[in-house]
C-alpha cells in the first residue's frame, strides 16, 4: 500500500524540534525528506548524546527518522547555489532561522520561488516574520512565559509561574506546520499554486489556549489559575488525594455528579441547597454549579481521602464518569504494554544496532503502507545519492567535499528493515 505523501520531495533546513517535527510528519506520511544541516557537526540536537558515542542520539533520532541527511554549508555561494538547484525539483521547503537569515544566502521564498514557482515554502520562527519582536530569539519556555501559559498553570495568584513540563509549543508548531503544508499541497494539486506559510511559536501557543484566547478577545474574560481543576468549573472536575495516590475526576454534569456522589458516599449533597444551585442541578442539561464551593470541595476531599484511586478509576469509568489515577508517563506506558488497555501503534525505527520505539504520530491509517522503518540518518548519510540525482558526478561531489562545502558518506544507504 502506498503512503499519502509518496512522490513529495521536501528540503528541510530546520533544526532542534519544531521544524524537524514538521518534516518528520511528512516523512512518516511517505514524503522524501532531505535534511540540510551544517557539514562540520550537523544540527545541534545531534550533540545531546547523554554519554552515548553516536551522532544519532534518541532525542535526535525520534524526530528525524526516515529522512536523508545532506551536510551542506549554505553560507558558501557554492552551497547556496547547489541548494537552489535542488529546490527546482522540490515540492516543499522548510526553514526555521530568524527572519531574514536565509535571504542573505538567496534561500528566501522569493529566491526559491524563482526556481520553483509552485513551491510550498514554510518559515517557522518564534514571533513571526513581521513585527518589532520578529528578530528576537525564542525558546519554548520563554514563549510560555510571554503568552501567559505559565500563569495559567499552578494554583492561585500568588504562586510562582509554572511551565508545562515538556516543550509543548515546539511540538504544537510541528503539528501545525505539517497541517499547513499538507493543506497547501492539496491546494496546489487543485489550483496549481504554491504557498508561503508563516508559522510561529506565538501562534501555536495561542492555539493551545484557544478557548481562553477567544474568551478574552471577545468578552474580555480574564484568565484564572485553576490548578488541576477542569475547564467547566464544576467542583467535581478536579484532582483529589486518595489513600493510594491522586485521582483526576471529571463529574461535570449533574448525572455524572450523582454517580460520583453515590460512589464515594455523599449522596446528600445532590439535594443540599447550601452545596449546589439546585435549580441548575435539576435541569436536563448543563454543568454543576456550586453555591458554596469551599464546602463542596471539603466534602469531596474528605470522601476521597479514605478511598483507593485505582479502585475509583475503575468504578467511575465503568459508570460513565471520566476518571484516572494520576500516573507518571513511564507508569502509563508500562501499563499499556502489560495490559493492552489502549490500542496504540507500535512503531520501531531501525537505528544502527538498536531499535527506537514509538507509539506512532498521533493517529493511525487503515491504509497507509505501514510504519516507515528507516531510522535517522548519520550526518551526510544519503547526501551522495541526493547530489548524484541532481546531476553531479563523483568527481564534482568529491571536489565539493574537499572544499568543505559538503560532507557525505559515499555509498552509505539509508537503514532498512533487516
């Protein structure tokens, strides 16, 4: 079976997470992705080795599997010209330098469009291509701080800011970048027109907070720090300490609240006017509205404290009340392996003498040709074949390598399934 993006060629100048994750999606969906990186040491994520002697450590390999590496110095006139030559046969061009940097080397949208008029060109940056802040550097936690994400996490106005514990904005940019490219490719197949895409960490951050962003822009609704409480504001949509850990529960509707109350022995709250707005509670639709939130929370805390989170997760989930014992990531993944409680793809990339294991790219196709087994390339791996395909003979490639413009692993093939 063929993959959705087979036949699409991508030149990817990006580095670290956001841009490489964008092209990782494209590679896993079948596109030919040529990763362009500096010839001396490659992109910076190769250096995060954690003591392992490899230039494809797990963090790098995870977002670069299935690509080829073209180790090329774009700062040289010969290197930039060579890349423009390759762009003539490309469908997609990705870069995540600060605005204006690639223009110095004649690799901006206008220059690439001159050799490939229908190119889909995606620029990824911290703050977008225009505006006073466009030249600022950006990292995930800095953008979390700037856009208010840190001040939506944590409990209470006096608590210190708290960032999300993983690079959530970088990952979101990668997803949005891939979505924008795929939609642009579809438009091109329909209308024959290319596209310029301006994707930024700022835009991704606001999309992650989309309901709150719209609420403020439309109604002036300020954000609140709700800690581990759910979005609806129900006192039973929160995270409570139990005798064997913590339980997150989402009893948002009156029906769910009644089931929860029965499970933890506080049924009387369902008719207690001090606790709840009973008029709202007895409507056929809606959410639970407390009259005295502190009182309701105290009753819930007391009831949960003497019960098992693991047992309540099973009991409430069976009754139709969303609930989960709080786990570490590794605990969840071990449980999935041991029990098959969630049906997840199990993809293995062949990386040298080892396997890199993932649970896919966030969705699964019934007909996509199966997972791509190729791991991430060593620096320059696949570059010789790319250049030969562009019409350079062995002597021309060797001359470029002697000049330090490129670095190849001549004759090295991409890793394949054993």
